[in-house]
C-alpha cells in the first residue's frame, strides 16, 4: 500500500526553463508556410506597382481636323500634344512613392509579428497541456491501482464503501481531466496546423523557452517603441502626409502643354510648328492644400494616441509579468524544496493518519501543482506579449 501511495508523488517538476530549438523551428516554418503572410506579400508587391502608376504621365492627345471648303483648298490640320504638371510636382510625387514603398515593410512586419505571436502563444499553450497530460497520466495510473487495492480491502472487510467511493470519484475526475486535456491538445495542434498553412506540424516538448527580459521598464519601453512596426508605420504615415501637403501646394502651380501642329491645304503651303499651352488651376486644386494639412494633423494625432496606448499596454503587461514572476518563484521555492512527502510518510508510519487521509493529502498537493502549472503558463504568455517586438 505504501509503495502505491508513494508513487503518487513521482512527479517531475521540470522547473528549470531552457531554450528550445523546437519553438524557433516552429516559428520559422509558420513564417514560410502561413497563407496569410503569403497573401500579404502578394498584396505588398501589387501596392509597389500601384505606387509606380502614380508617376505616370497623362496620355498624349492627337487631334485631326479636316475642312471640306473648296475655296480654302480642303485644308487639314494635325495636332499632337502632351500635358505636364509643374516639374516640382513630379519631384514630390517621387518622394511620396519612395516613402510609401518603404512603409510597406512596416506593414509586412506587423502582419508577420501578429502571426508569429499567435503561433508562439499556441506553442506555449501546447507546452502547458503537454505538461498537464504527463502529470494526469501518472495520476490516472496510480488512481487505478488504488481502486484495485481498495476493492481487495473492501472484499476482506478492511475498508468501507465510503472510502471506496472517494477513490472511484477521484479516478473519474482524473479520467475526465485527462480527456479534456487530450481534446485541448488536439485543438491546439489544429490551430498550429492552420497557422502553418495547413501542413501538419509536431510539437511535443514540455520545456518552456528560456526567458531573457529587460528588467528596467524605461529601457524596455524605449526598445518596444523603437521596434514597434505599428508605430513605425504610423510615423511613416506622418512623413508621407507632410510630403503630400507640400505636393498639394505645388499642384496649384500651372500645368503645361507641349505639342506639334501641322497644317496643309491644296492652295496654301504647308505649315508646321510647336504648340505650347498653359492650364491655370483655378478650380481643380481648390481645397486640396487645406485637406492635406488637416490629414497631416490627423496622422500626427493618431500617432501620439497610439504611442500612449502602446506605453499603457507595456506598463500593464509588465505589472502582470512581475506579479506572475513573484508567484512563480514562490511556487518553485515551495515545491522544489518541499518535504511534504517525508512528513506524510512519517505520519503514516506512526499511525497518525490513515491511508485514505494520506491519499486525500496527495490530492491537495495535486491541486497546488496544477495551480503552479497555470501560473507558469500565464507567466510565459505575459513574457511573449512583452517581447513580441523581437519576433
């Protein structure tokens, strides 16, 4: 009996975290195979081409005029012309095109970060479920042995039906927990498969990745702000809006037209020459500068608002991380150096507790360890949120 009960504490705590190449390989596979990232990459390539079309000149115009008057010698006229914006307009259009193209990398990085963070959290949840399954499997096997043991005792009259029912209930609870754990593992693997572009991927480790987090909050904030693709994208949008304001100011300048004219008739000699025109933008550019300035102010306001939100999230996540770290350290200290096993063994040896009391105390230990696993998982999820800018 004692050997069976002692088996209940054969639990590997696995408290020392270490770096796992498995997780890095998973994230690399997801980055390569994820369908959303592939679609985003195609979208970015199409946007680059779209930005180039904004530099295109207006279509050239060809005019042909025929006069059917005999007195004028049936003259005809051909005019070929090309319209141009003021030269500085093309200068700012090109600057805007380059800025927009460069900003696409921030858009891609944001999408990549979101996908990889989702994949990383899925892996962390899988680690938790794998650890839980390992412990539940041990408990289930030991609980089966206890049911068999108490059944024999009941037949001999050394145990009562109340003790037997308690053991059966514990066995049923562990069985249901194990089934739920298996279901969660299947669901998480399906999520990981979907993130990996529908390709199956295995992840069976029970070891969390090594944690390396900047403990100085101010340094962490600076690191996040400088490496946040979302903020970098909005910062670039401010620069683009500023260039668009300067472009709008130049678009109120006259447009030019340059062409070639040819005139010929049966009576007169043919004539040809250059045609030059100018278009004064009295109506077309109305309110464009005002709109551009307001858009620039809007982009600046959005950036400042988003920056404050990012800082607020960092501070909340950091406080959550510190609380979980403190709780995790306490659990590790108690569980790693716990002598509960020896104390219960001595109490059982001296008859201070019964075998069923010994068993129920082990259940209390199980509950404590389950809480530890939950805290450990939440701790690593909090770290993942704080370090997502490193993905």
